[in-house]
C-alpha cells in the first residue's frame, strides 16, 4: 500500500507550522538542484549514483538499490552486495512501480524509471515504515527526474556516438579522396609515359618519381633493362638460372607483388609468359599502399607496352623465320635479297649458319631469345628461325663459336651444343652451310665432350670422311686401324694412340714429337717400338702412315669415344 493509503499524523493536522513549510520549500529547492545536476552531462551511472545519494536528503528513506535497463535486461549499478532475491522481486514488478517485500521486514518500494520508449531502470528505496505522503511525492518526483535524465543522457550518448561515427566516416572519406587523388595522379603520370613512347626507362623513371624509391626493370633472365634512382649496382648482380626460375615461380604463385629480401617484385606477365620484372628497391621496408598501387599499375602499363612490342616482334620473327627457312632449303638469290632488304637485313656479304640445341628443360622460345641476345652482344647482324627442333642463326660476319656458346651457357644454364657451318657468299650457299653446321653439331653431340661449339672447318679431314650418315663406318675404320692400340691404352692405362697421333702430325720428326709430348727422345723411341709390335705395321710404309694418320684425326674429332 502507498503512504497515502496508510496515512500519517502530519497529514491529519490541517494546520501546518510555518517551519514545516519552510522545510518543504528547502526540500523542493534541493530536488531542483539535484534535477539540474542530473542533466549536466554525466553518464547513466553518475545519474543513478546521484539519485541514490539524494534519497536520504529528500526523505526519511534510504536507497536500497539502483538498476539500469541495458542489453535487454535489468542490471544492478550500485556497489551494494549482490542480492539475487531482490533482483528477482524487482523483475517481478514488470516495469511498473510497486512495493517490495524484504525478508527482514520494513517498508520497500521500487520506483520504475520510465521514458517515452519504456523502462529505463529502477530506484529501490527502503525505510523502517512507510514515509509520509509528501516525502513519497518527492521520491516519485526524484524517480521522474532520474528517468528523464537517463533518457536525456542516452540521447546525448547516441548523439555523441553519431557525431563520432560521422567524424570517423568523414575521416575515411577524406582518406579515400586523398587516396583516389594519389591513384589518379599515378594513372595520369604513367598513362602519359605510355603514350610518349618513353619505353621501359621512362616507366622506371616515373615510378621512381612517384615512390621516391630506386626502380629496376629486368628481363626474365635477370638482365637489367632499365634503372631509375640512386645506388645502381655496378656490375649489376645476376642470380644463377635455377635460382632465378625458383624466384619467378614464387612470384607467379600470388596475384600481387611479393617481397624478396630488400626488394618488392612485380611480374610483367600479360598471359602465361613472364616478359619482365619490375622491382622497388626497399631495404628499409617502407613500401605501403601507395607504393604497391604504383608498382602494380606500372606493371600493367609495362605489360601493355611489352605485349605490343612482343606482337610486333612476333610478326617480324615470323617473317624472319620464313626467310631463314627458305634460305636453308634453297631459294633464288634475287628474291632472297629483296625479302632481306624489306626486313632491314643486309644479306650481301659473307654469312655463316649456326645451329644450336640445348637441354631438355629449355623451351625453343627461351633458347631462341638467348641466341638472339648473344648475337646482339657480339654485334652480329642476324636472323633467327627454329628448324627440326633446333635454333638456326644466320649471321653476317665470322662468328666465334666458343664465345657464343659461353654466352648461351651463362644465360640458359645447363648444357648444349652449337655447330657452325662454312662461309656463304651468296644466298645459294646457305643450304650447304646449314648442312655443314648440322653435321658439326651432330658430331659434337656424339663425341666424348658433347657440350660446346664445333665449326665445320675444325673437322678437317673428318668432313670428307663423314657424309652425315656413315658415322658407324667411320668408327669401324678407326677401330680397324687403331683398335689394338686403343685396347692396350685402356687396359694398361697407357697413351700410345696420342703418341702416334702427335708423331704423325709432326711428320715423323722425333725431336718435335718428343717436345710436343714433353717426354724424352728415348721414351718416344720405346713407345713407337711398342706401337709397331702391337699393330704389326711398318710406320715407314706410305699407305700405313696415311691410314693411321686419317684414323687418328677421326679419333680426335670423335673425342676419343670409339
């Protein structure tokens, strides 16, 4: 029951003393002050604490507990000991004000703190007995002011949160605008470079200006094509072929640039083949979103440019291949000159045909590109084709086969062989030179040292003996004349075949032979005696000397693999 229903002595007396009225006025002023303090910007917990501490000054009651409706449930917000039974009874009020029965007796009331949208909390007060009506009224007024203050605080909190959200959103929008402006600037700069035909050096310079980092553009083999910025290494470092391929595989496995030690790499890979690598040199690990975007966009621009150049090169390469194929199979001179002139190659003057075969792991395209680069580094004007599983190179000027092979080995790694044909003075000579280069290559690959370069002119007498399909007959010929010596050398770990070959090359002169072999004259005489005994041949006989000389030269060309 409410205090109004219970009644009190003060209410029955119609004549209230003036002091009583002054006390009530002072209490109302205090309630006004409390109400004003509640809306000074403090939070919900502060409002509830103020309400709880104000109960004794407004009435003869004390604050038992305060509750705040948050997260869909009533939760205690005071420092009193937990009281599960009180919590349960407050929940049973079901959002309205009402009496609460305490286990220890006394009077207890739960004031529902309600706003426009429902319950916001509870103020629970208690006393030994029910308070007078005017005190109960003040407590109700305190509950109403507390509810209003909580609603007001909630509104202010939501406004602050909304303001913070707007501020955060504005910050994100500003950052997005700044980022878009940066990206637009990158787009404009690199697009201008693309249409200006500045090529790879221009793109590298633009990326350096946009990122303030040194930039390197490399081909797929690791050769430097362009550099921009300070600190250019000299000489430029280059990894071994297998390490380079492993790095390219790691970079190709992800759709974005990758870091390799102090560099951030992006593959120029418009389709399936890597055309180039763009690298930001970043030893301090400063690359961020802007630098990544610049690198990726530069890679796209470079991919378009290199793809265009590749398409032009492929068209030109097809024309070169067609001409090379016709030259090595035979065509008329006038037509060959006219087609070569149209392709910008001067076919007049001495030319040579080179045939190259490389390891199984290398593609024909990779070998052809390496051959083209090697020829260019040797300042040889050339045309390239692929024929019968080999790369065919037509060069103007006498080539150095050993140097060409060394450059190919550095670029491609692994092992391979090259054959160089004889000189061509007119287009009609190319079929013959191609056949000679092929024979030199085949002989090299069948020898004991299959890797390296062999020129047709180095074959000497062997090129007369070998018609391209009688290798077995030559081996049989060598075995016929040198078989006994070869077997003796193998079993005795001797060197009689080499001694005989040097003796015949020196025209039968003892002193020259001994000097060339770095042995004593008596040792040479002993070895020649053993050779006569083993072969049962007279070294002074003209026919025997001729056949032995031819056999030893063929044995040398075969690399001793007989």
